[in-house]
């Protein structure tokens, strides 16, 4: 699914009717995915579209205020072509604002449904730290069950820090390093992970987290992304 180009949809002289059809089609895809409990990338695209639309609305409301006060409110004594050009600009600006407000309204239910599903998964996906060591350079392990496939997955994670506009930005990369059928785990998950840490991994005294849940929602589209978000929030505390 290609990324929605909001700037193209809101460019001057756009085919507003065609743009409405494009956005309606994309919103239907997002809605269908979320109602199948597949949060990503649908929710993230919906959120980003909303951010872009609000930015365009804010910028063009300022333009409309200037246009109404400086152009429409004055009596133009110049040539008639200048007046007609101003009228054309005003018409396009009005159509743009009308489209953006409609698009924001159309997208609102997608955001609401997506956030409800996200909150439900977060509430039913508790995370627990099982080691007492300090965070080793932002590296460690976490487990997440795939209940549909009845497997326990162990991931290596690494957190990177960067600066953007005087703010620290955290990014996390993950890698699946082991996947074990539930039936082959004879001990508790915590004991199994501690055995893995003590005998089969290379980091010295690593941090390890366990996610525990009975949910069997789509793994790659919902469970794993939410787990990664929760883990990153948890790591920021330390």
C-alpha cells in the first residue's frame, strides 16, 4: 500500500472530486484493516495524514485571513484582470479549505477506532523486567508470545539516540533470534529466558523483559509493533 500524498491531494487546481474519491478509498482500506485488528500501518498512516492535513489547514487559514482582509475587503481600482485573478485565487483557497475540513472529518472515526484498539492491546499486554542489571548500552532481550502459532519469540533489541530540534529522539531496532514452540518449554517463561541468557547469548549481564498476554491478534500488524512501543517507553525510564 503506497503512502498517501497529502500535498498532491491539496495542490492548487486539484481535481477535488477525484481527490475525495482517492481519500474515501484509502479511508476504507484503513477502516477494513483496523476492523480486522490489524493496526499497522493503517493507524500510523491515518495519524500522519491527520497531522499533514492540520498543518495545511493552519497555514491556509492564515492565507485566507490575509486574503479576506487585504483583497476582498478592499475596492480594487486596478484593472479588471487583477480583480478576476484575485477572485480565482480566493475560489481555489475556499475549495482547498473545504476539502481539508472534510478530509479531517472523514478521518476522525479511523483515528478513534484505531486508538481504542491500541489501548485495548496495551492494557492486555503487560511487560515485566526479569533482570536486575542496568541497561547495557541500550541493548537487551525481550520475549513476546505468538498465540496463534503457539510459539514464544525471543528478540534482541538495540536503542539508538539522536537529536532533533534540541530534543532527544529514541529509535529501536529489533531482531528475532529464537522462536520456540510452547509445547517444548517445560519451565516457566522466566526460567526459560534466564536459561537462554545464562547459556546461549553474548551480551554481558543483559537486560531482559517478558511480555505476557492471551491475545491472538495479528502478530506483525498489531502485537509486535505495540510491544516495541511499550518496551521503548519502559526503557526510557531507566
